[in-house]
C-alpha cells in the first residue's frame, strides 16, 4: 500500500519530445506520422500535488485474456475489480471530511460510449445505454473497440478530478486546467520504470466507412485530446490510422522505445510506427508509480484485440501467438453515392457524420469502393463542424479524394491532369494574424511540400493568413498542378484557433466549394462526351472525343475500354431524357481506324443506359444498358454486327447480327411490356424497311424506369476508331420497328 506523492523529479528528468501527433481528434500541426516535434510540459517544476487516496497497485505484469462472459460482465468489478477500495474518506479545503464513492470500481472502465445519460442533465443514470453498447463487444477471449470506444485500465475514482463532472472517470485528466488547478495521476499501474504495452490485433478496419485511429494514452482519460494530462502531449503514446495495421500481428508499444507491429516469430512487421523517448534522455518513462492507461479507437473504425500484456522491459513475459479473427464482429455495409468526376459541387447540406461517411449512405464515396468516403478528416476532427451548408474547422485538416498512402505517390481519386479551378465563399474567418489557411495537392502531411508530395515545393496551391480574408469574400484558385490520381488537403494551422462549436469565432468557415476544369467545352455542346469506367478494374481505361456534332449527327473518336462480362468501360457521347418508352436510331455513315481484330468485348455503336453510377468491381451493381453496333474481327479485319444488354439477373448477354454493314441504319427500342421493360434492336438498309434483330424482356430495366441516357459509345480496345453517325432520331415509342412488315 502506498500514498501518491508526485515529485518534480519523478515527472521531469529533462526535456521531453512528444510522441503520437495530430490525427483524427488531434491537432492540425503534426509532422509526418505526428511523432517527435516538441512538447508542452512546463519549464518550471509542477507543484507537488497528490491524491489523498491510498492507491493499491496492481501486481505486474498485467495479463488480460478477455475471458468474461459478455461485455457488461467485462466492465464489472465482478470480473476484475480495482485493488483500491471503492469508498475513500476525503478532506475538503475547509477540513471537512466526506466519502468519495466509486459506483463502478472495475479495473477496466469504459470512458466513452457505454453508460446511459440523463437527456436533460447529462448525468449518468447508472444504467448501460443500449445504443452505446454497440461500441463494444467483449468476452470469450476477445475485445472489440468500435467507433469511438475507449477504456481506461487501472483508473481509480480520484479526488483530483472535477467534483462537478457528470463522470469523474472520463474527460477529467486535463491537468492544470482542471477544477482544482492540480496535476496528478491516479491509477494502479506502477509505470515508473521502462514498460511495454502489447496486444494481439485480430481484426481492424473502418466501421461501415470512415477515418479512424488506434490510440494509447498514459494518465489521460480524454476523448483524443493528448494534452489533457500532467504529461501534456507526451501522454499520447500511440496514434496511427487503423487501416495501416496488419491483423494477425501484435501491436507493441515500448515506453521509452518504439511502437511497432511484431509477428509470432518476434520480428518487426513494417516500419516503426512511433518513437517514445525517455524523459531524461536515458531511461525515465512517461508514467508514475500510480498511473493508468487508456486504449481508444476513434470514430469510424474498429479493432478486435486479445492477449493484452503490460510488463516491464527488463523483465518481459513470454508473449502468446496472434491470429486473425474476422468473425468476432461484422462491420456494417454502408454504401455512399459514387463520385462522378469533375465538376464536384461539395454538398454540405448534411451532418458532420454524413459528410465524412460515418452515418449513412448520403456521403460521397469512391466509385470503385462505395464504402470508402471521398471526404476524410486528417486531423482535428473534434474541431470540425458541418452545419448550415458550410464547414467550420480550426487547427485541423481534411482530405478531398484521398484514397490511401502518402502524397509521394499517386493515391487520389480526382483526375487533375487538366487545368482546374477551385472556388468557395468565406462565411467567416478568425482574424488571428498568425493563422494560416492552405490548400495542398497530393500532400498528406501538415509540414512543407518538399519531402511530402510528388510535386515537391509546388504542392501548396493556395495559402493566406486569416486576417486577409473578409466575411462573404469569394475565392478563386486556378491551378494546373496534379496527376490523373490526385487529391486535395484543406488545412488551417494551430494559429487558426480551436472552435468549440459551429458558432465559434475561431477557425474558418467556408461554403459553396466547387472544383471544376477550367475548359469545360462549349456551352452549346449537344452530345456530352465522357470517359466512363463504370465496372471492373482500371485495366481497360478509355478516352475519346466528340469531333463534330449537330442535333441529328455526331462524329466520335475513341480508344481503349471494354464491354465484356465483368467490365463496362466506354467513351459515351450522350444526351439525357426523362422518358419511359422511346426509339433511338441513326445511320452508321462511316467507320475508320478499326484495323486490329479485337473481338466482341471491344465494340462501338449506339447505347442506352439508365444510370451512369460506377459499380466498381461489382458488375451486378451496374445500371441497365443495351447497345447495337460493331466490333472488328478476322484477318483481314471485318466489321461484325453485334448487340448486347444487361440481363435481369445482373449478367451480360451478347450475340452477333448477321449482314449488318457500314451505311446501314440501326435502332434501339425500349418500352413497357406489362410489368416488364422490353428492349428490341432493329436494322435497316434505308431507314424505311426495318428487321428486328432480337426482342426480349430479359432486361435489367423495369417498367418504372423512366430516365435514360442515349448516345454513341466506343470501347474499341487497341484500335482508335472514328465513327460518323447521321440521321439521328430520338422519339417516343409508338410501334415496333417491323410492325408494318
């Protein structure tokens, strides 16, 4: 049994370099992975302040197998209780004694997302919240921390915490800013000598969708604020994006030392995640003889762990083997709206959770993986607010179109290979002279561009201090910097302040964000040409152009693409019509460039589609389509007539059309046939006498499908084909093509 007395020599043996950094709930001023760029520990010795409670330490090493029966049982004193008595006599400033009672004296305490709160007062009711328990699953040998879940390890209920707090074991470790203006630690773990925290990572990833971090703290029970501790920012021992961890390995955090992943043979896996320096430059760790730990997964992610071990570096225990377990929890399948390419009008008419893909299918997503949000907070998420059709943030940063990896490689989802413009309106800006607002291209870090972007120093395309901006000002940024796979980072540095809510005067608020190419083509364009990679991987990228056009003619050039049974990648020169039953016909006046035999997956001709949303690698999610046209085949090369469509079961069907030649007329009919939609293809040598090539209701479109894109497509593979169409007719369907035959 011992009484806590925090001496300056225990806490400060020399200079300290902060570990962890700013990501998710952290600030916007970190560098690289956020490690090693300064600290906030005061130069003067902190006061010698301690708790009146005689803390009883946990025996070391601590080894946890998560063998509780269920989640509620795991967080109970019946499973593992604190060693320190739950009731302690405390003397107030006036010398009066009173009892401080911990209603939940469990060794593992959920610091977020478990207890029910009174909706009027915010106070804990003592009951488990059914909704919050969705953030947890424990028992049977595993623990899942889900979407903002966090728990302390060995934390007592301390008299150093704010007595007015609704929950004195959560968000109460804010050091000198606390209610008693006192510093202290109040846990049962003796971390006054070099120690190690490790656990097996069985599964990890986004929870539905979102950006999330795996985090570890010492003497900090806050929700991601690394400075809320007597150690200031050094309390954050580990913070790394959840997706960078590889399940089946062990997460190891040495204090002091390194944070890394280790396989079952004891070998380090991948790069060092973080460096945790000693306080005195030699051996003193971040911790006291009465410390506690907090493990956290920020919003939008999950981690399944087991075999938690806290031991001393000079007396390590033998660690168990780790394995992958993807069956313990199942992440929800949430699909957003696929990004369609520029122009991008950033929709802010939603909540923060919806905008960043943490709530439902409103969010914008990558077209080839609709579970991955197109917008993601990189740092300072707790200081970002999406409301009133605007976004407010300070000391933080967020991505538009960042896929994965760093800015030193092409990892984004926006084609910036052509000159573009970013426009937005400033709603309000903090006039702090040292606050800087920046827009980066292909840079994931908060520091300079030189070592952090494929573009070097040029990656900053916009930078200004907030005091140069005025409320209501419209900003235009013109740039030609980018690649076919680029992304943006919007950043406000630490000088921008930290807004507490959307109404705060700190930070910056912007709205009406639009990103568009500088040259969008003539305003009177008739046939809208687009390269559409709608299904399959990017193996068959397609490009094209509309070379000439009138209301009844078009000349279209294209190369690349494929329309086989798993890919739908076409250059499509189209118009759109809100119509249910229609006829679309044209004469194929000339074809040039079909010189290589490419097969029936590389076709060109007329096509109709009900949806231009990308389906990624899931072909069945592709919208309904039907075509009629040609492909190049044979030696010497000949043009073979062809038609195909998306069947009702989501697969593709295709067959040849005998006798079809350049100069012939082709026609697609789509119309309601009872409860089904029928598609018919027809050919004619003169546009008067027609022959039906096929007619079927085995078509994915339904009777209530009443909006269509119609036009001319090309997916000619290695050929660069130019096709001239004339005598174009698009009209309401009245009768079959061969009705008069």
